[in-house]
C-alpha cells in the first residue's frame, strides 16, 4: 500500500533572522565583490559569512529531526545549488563530529519561473520530470523559496514517505511560502535580490553575498 507524502508537523518552530522592510543593506565599501558588478548592485543584503553560519544552524536542526532516517535531498536548480551544496556539507561535517551520521543522497530538478524580476504564472520543469526515485523515501527539498507550492504538488505525485522543505529565503508577501517551509534561512521583505546562485537573467550567480540589484543592473541585463 502506498503512503501519501506527509508534511510532518513535528518540527518545532525555529527562530529565524528577519530583515525589516526598511533595511537598506550594508554599504558595498565594507565587502569585496566582482568589480564588473560595481554599478549593478546597490548594497550587500546578507553577507556570505552570515549565510554560511545560518546554513550550519539549519543543518543542526535537520540532524536533530532526521537522526533515524536516511534522506533523499532534492536540489532545485539553478538558484538552490550553492545552498544545497553547503547544507549537505555541513550535515556531513556535523555527522563526523558527533556520534550520529545522516546519510544523504542528492538528486536535482531544474525549474524556471522568472522573467527579469517578475515571477511567471507557470512553473517550467526543465529536464526529467520523473522523480520516481523518491517513492517511499524521506525527502528534503532544498530551494530558495520560489514556486514551492507547485513543486510540492509535483513531488507528492511520486509518493515519498515524508517531505520536508529547506528554504534559504522566505519573502513577506501575501500567502507567503513560510508555511510550506520547515527550515527557513532568512525572512526578507519582498525585494528582488541576487547572488549566492540567485540570478537576474543568469547574471549575478557568481556573487558570494546576497545583494540588492540596482536600477542600472536591471536595465543592463534585461531581456
């Protein structure tokens, strides 16, 4: 008998870093970044070191919740690849430094839902739609907070045993995705940010920090 995917409610509510609506970000003068983006970003919104420290904390939550299970990690490309790689690495490091080890396997799915800085109505799955490898397994979806509702609906058709979601960013918008996200990195206002693999028409993925794009940057790389 197949088991319906369960969004378990056992995960305790975790405190999360929150950026205020009026938070402008840090001055660019305080950080290093690729010089060719000098006029294309306004500020550093979340520095790379803060991102890494928060991901290590999320990894510790996951270790506590999944200590008796092996998990299949579904990484959402392209924006989630750095988050996923760092999260899985921290899980491995924490396992080596403790008496428990969480075995992880990673699969990838690529989605496209943005044109310039606007989300489109449809979720486009690029590549294989067959996720039958998830059937009967405990699944952790690693994403940046976009398109989660549609993706969960697709994943649950393959009947994983349980599904948990780790999102690096959750934006404060009507019907925000936080209720779909079990492990939240940062809650931010509804601002379009780039860097740490988040892009604007495939640019800015090479930024280590999460940054606010400038009007100049939007115009330069608009399609």
